[in-house]
């Protein structure tokens, strides 16, 4: 089977980390991408779940706090000017 090149643009740090992982697994990055491509073609889908990150309990609590503040303005202060907000926060 004839071979061809595929160019992929990726963050430098991510590439380095992925290369280290592949080496630890005894693979080249080319072999890892080939495994991914073959699995995707065989299954006719991305071979893993792609989803949004699920927020942890602290983030959920912060979101709920903001939602409560939007419903009841007495729970927090709204700003229309970032400079004013920063002055008050740093005071």
C-alpha cells in the first residue's frame, strides 16, 4: 500500500507530552495516529467519547451562586466598568 504524508498542527507542549506518552507505550506518534485512523475507519466513528468537561462541585457551587445573585441583586454588586470594579476589589 502506498504511503502518504499528513501534516498536523499541534501545540508544542502537547506534542512533547504526546511524544513522551507514545515512547512510554513503545509507539511512535505516527503509529499512534495510524491506530487512531484505522480504529475510526473500522468503527465509522471517533473511537472515544468527546464531551464537555463536567464541572466539579466547587465550580457548580460558584455557578449556582452567580445565578442566585442574578435573581436577587441585593446578594452582589453589578459593575458596568471594569476599572471601577478593580479599584473596589483592590481597596
